[in-house]
């Protein structure tokens, strides 16, 4: 039995949460794996109700769970997700960009993953007013850079595709911080002689993600660059509605869509739940690895195959060129997953 804490979020968060809960309940009933899902509050609504975007009780429940599923939160995102990543030391943010059939895209057959350092960089929130200026501190450490580089090389080893890691930075301008990141990755690369290693400036990477996305396997990069490049990579394969993510630490992990609360489409049944359903798939993969649990791995495969099959059949939400609602899409996924 696995305990899963679910943050239902803001904007389209509650619709995505309903969708993923229904998929998980179907799995609970039919797939022979027990999940205990506890809904917890965090985000803009929690802030209004309790005065805190991340109430202590939420953090307690998350810590007592085996994993956390987090729908997007709104304006208070920094107090929720940036806080959780640091508080739980979820140092690796894994953001796959993978082609699914029937997407409104220019290129097919993309399968890359962005491994984003999740605890440092400009995300530490160290900002100050100095005279008439505002100053932000960017921290990059050798420890965190080597830790994320190692994770990227392990990912490339396990994926067993092109077996390549691309280290992305801007060390020609940020010589100290990105210089350290680049050097640290290069040092780790020496321990993985069977994986190709290349370095790329972030602007060139942004261009190449459009020009030749198929040339990438694993991209490892710093926090802010990873945030920006993963939205771009998501669009290359069909859009944010198809983009899941995992935040992984030594002992705990949290799974969430790449995108934010998308207030423009909230409450309209227009959200694509794939991003959150595929995040749940990543959760089962992680649970499988952590607990040596073959059944969880089978469920992960089933979820991915179900989404693949649903979009192949032309059942799609508006963002990917269809006219199905969030609930219709979810029902189809459920019918294929069990
Ligand atoms: P954040 O900075 O919090 O990530 P953002 O400003 O990048 O947020 P998002 O909320 O991530 O904005 O989404 C950008 C746009 O993409 C939304 O306005 C919405 O139209 C679209 N979008 C995002 N997620 C989905 C989804 N699951 N289904 C359909 N459309 C989506």
C-alpha cells in the first residue's frame, strides 16, 4: 500500500486533480495495487483560508506519505513548490519531452529529457534592494552541480537511447557560476566513459531545440535555464498539456505538471489532464524503482499506453487540436488503463 498526498492546486489544478484521482481510483479498484490518497491544501486558496500558502499540516502529511502529487498552484507558487523542493531536498527536476501521436507539431519522434538542478541558482530567492537597484544572488555549488550531473548521466545510462548528456549553461558570460557548473559536469563525465558528453550555451540550446530536437538525449542544466527550456521543449512535442515532471530527492519525490495554473482556461473543462496523468505515471516508475516493485512499473506502462492510445484515437482536448473535455479525455484513459 502506498500513501499519496495530493495538492489539488489553483486554476486548472482542481480539474486536473479530479482527473488524476479518478484514474488512480480505477487503478486502485482493478489493477491490484492499493493507494491511499490524502488531499491536502496548499496555494492561493490555502493562503486565503489559513493565511499560509503552505500550512504546517500539509507539510506533515506530505512527509508521512510515500510520494506527493501536486497540481499547479497560482500566485503563491514560490511559497509552495519552490519551498517544497528545498525543504525536502528534491534536487533533481526531471522533465521529459516525448512525442505522442496526432499532435499539432512540426517534428515527430522526439524523446529527450531535461534534468534541471532544483535547489540553487536564482531560485533561492535571495533578492535585495540596494539604493535604486534590486539585486538577486545566484548561487551555484560544486556539490549540487556534481549531484545533478551524476543524476543526468545515470538517466542517460538507464534510458539507453543516444547515450548522450548535453550540459547547458552560459559560462562565457557568467564565468564564476556557470564556469563552476560546466567544470563540475565535465568532471562527472569522466566517470561515465560510455556516455557521450557535450557542452552548449543556453541560447544555442534554445535554438537547437527548435531546429534539431531529435539530436538531444539528456540535457542537464541549472534551475532557471531548465525552467525556460522545459516549457520550450514541451511546446516542441505538443504543448504544456502533455508535459509531466518529477522532483526527486534521495528518499522522497513529488510529481507535478510542468505548467502553471492556467487561469485563462480554469473551470471550463478545457484543460488537458495528460500532464498530470503522465506525472502520476512517473510516480509509479519512481515507486517501482524505490521499492523494487514490478507491479508499479506495469501500472506506469499501462498509464502511458492508455494516453498514447487515446490521442491516437483522436480523443483530444483543445490545446492539442481536439474538442474533448477534460472529463471525456479522462474517461477514455480510464477505459484503456483497466
Ligand atoms: P507558470 O509560470 O506558473 O509556469 P505560466 O505563466 O507559464 O505559469 P501556464 O499556466 O503554465 O502559464 O500556462 C501557459 C498557457 O498554456 C496557459 O495559459 C494555457 O492556455 C496553456 N496550458 C497550460 N497548461 C495546460 C493544460 N494542461 N491544458 C491546456 N492548456 C494548458
